[in-house]
């Protein structure tokens, strides 16, 4: 019998149907095959990666040798090597060889950067936020493999933010007395010929403002000095002497407000430290105890030795500080009551200077307060080698 091909349109249609059916079956078979052998493929991929590593162990060595957190992904985007600092930064316990970029870094941003670098074949550096940290991610290709080098910029970023805020706040604080001095100067020029008595009172205010400006600049410079890192030029400083001199200086101001200052310090209490820092600590604490007091109030300054440390306490019977404000009072320019602080010549920098100076001496400062009853600051300073 002769085999006959169908002819005409019906024939073409029949052929098309047969071909489509065949193709579908092939695809279906392939799909099932792909589906069922996937775990094997993953195992194969891992084995291939291990074999490649044996062939070229330098890749793992290279990543280990980098002193920055680094990860290397192969041409299929599977983890090939990660150094210990990368695991620590990414909070991964063990590097899962063959894991994807997303599985390893848990960051879709890093996945996208790696894809861009692979497509453009150009290295890229981008800052990425991941789990509350700011990471600088640099991706480059070594052949077909993607090297991801990370840097934790969280701390740097915080310092940058603090610096920016500080410049804004400091400029704002400086502007107030500068504007007042300009305005008062103009007013004095106009008043002097006609009303010398008023001019004299304006002059007194101008003097107060220029003092405030000088204090602010002085305190900003103190803060700057305290922030310089490095070993301290320590000398023996008699803390008792520092307390006595500071109190003597503040006595007339305290008496003007009917405030009594009790001093209970030993004759001699040396510590190894920087004189200007320790003087700033005592001066800021005692002057605050006078400033934030009430008429007829009391300030007690005590100094004792416990273990290898001197403990300075400055207690007042003043206005007190609310519990919610206590954690913030050591911040620069933080004031509970801005009007009262300004009125008494405050800059909002005093306690920040105290904290820096104490920490530079490896000491601690604590505060307890009851609103309307008073506040106690306790500073603990190690006596140190020369004390
Ligand atoms: P200031 O120059 O305003 O006094 P500080 O940094 O010395 O700045 O203090 C910050 C804020 O903490 C003050 O503005 C004040 O509100 C509060 N404060 C500091 N010491 C005392 C104190 N002994 N009693 C009550 N409030 C205080």
C-alpha cells in the first residue's frame, strides 16, 4: 500500500496539530524532569562549586585575605566564598556555599546592584540600608564572578548627622547674642545724645550679651578640646582645692539669691588628670546647682574616696528635673526650660562638657532628681597612677 500525505488546507492543519502535540509532550516531559531533578541539580551545583574551589583555591584565600567584609558569588550568582567579617556583619552563622545573593545578604538592593554590575560589566559602589545599619556596598566582577565588598558606615553616618546638627544648633545659638549686640549698638547710638540714662541701661544689656557670646565661644572651644582623641597630659590635681576655688568664685552669686553652699571635702584629694577638665566639671555642676535653685535654697558639695576612686557629689534643693528629661540633659544644647537657662546665662553646653571631661578620665557621672525637691549629681573619678 502506498503511503499518502493528506493534501490541501486540511493536510497543513493536521500536520500543525500533530507537531504542536508532539512539542507539548516534549516540554511537559522536560518540565517534569526539571521539577523532579532540582534537588540533584542543587547538589550538583554545590559539588561543581567545591570542585572549582579545589581547582582555584585562591578565590577563597583572596576573600579571606581582604580586611573588609567580602563575599564572592560565582557566574550563576551562587555564594562561593565569604570571609569571617562578612559573616559577622551580615549576622550569618555559617556561609552556605551555593546560596543565592538574596539568601546570603537578605537585601534586594544588593541583588539589584549585583545584577546591574553583571549587565553593565562596570563596578559600582552604593550605600544601602540593611537591618538598621548603613552599608557601603562595592560590587565588581572578577571574570564572571561577582566580588561584593562591604563597609559598615553606621557609626560614621551617625557622627556626620551629629556634626551637621551641631553646626546648625551652634550657629543658631551664636546668632541670638550677635543679633542682640547689633540691635543694642544701634539703639545706643540713637539714644546716647538725647537720653544718656537709657543709653547706660542699654549698654549694660549689651555687656551681658557680649559676655554670653564670650561664654558660648569659650564652651564651644572647651568641647572641641575635650573631643580631641589621644592620651591625656595628666598631672596630679588636688580635687579638694579645685572645689574650694570654684565655690569661692560662686559664693557671691549664691548669696545674692540667699543660697547657702556647704562644702565637705578633705584637705587633700589628688587625682591624675587634666586640671582644666576637672575644674570645668566642678564649675558646671556647682553653678547649675546655684542657677536651678530657689531663693533660700541649699547646695552641698562633698568629696570622698572609695576604692581607687574619688566620688564628688553636688546636691541641691532646687527645682529638680523630670524623669523623662534626665536621659537628655547631657546632650549638647539640651535645656529643660530654655527661658530659665537663657535668663541665667546658660548655654546648654555645661553638662555635655561635664560628661566628656569625666569620660576622658575614665570616670562616670550619675544623676538623681525629684521634681520640686532637688537634684544630686555623683561623679566617680579613678585616682589614676599619679594621684
Ligand atoms: P545650661 O547652660 O542651660 O545650664 P547645662 O548643659 O548645664 O546647660 O544643663 C542642661 C539643662 O539641664 C539645663 O538647661 C537645666 O534645664 C537642666 N539642669 C542642669 N542642672 C540642673 C540642676 N542642678 N537642677 C535642675 N535642672 C538642671
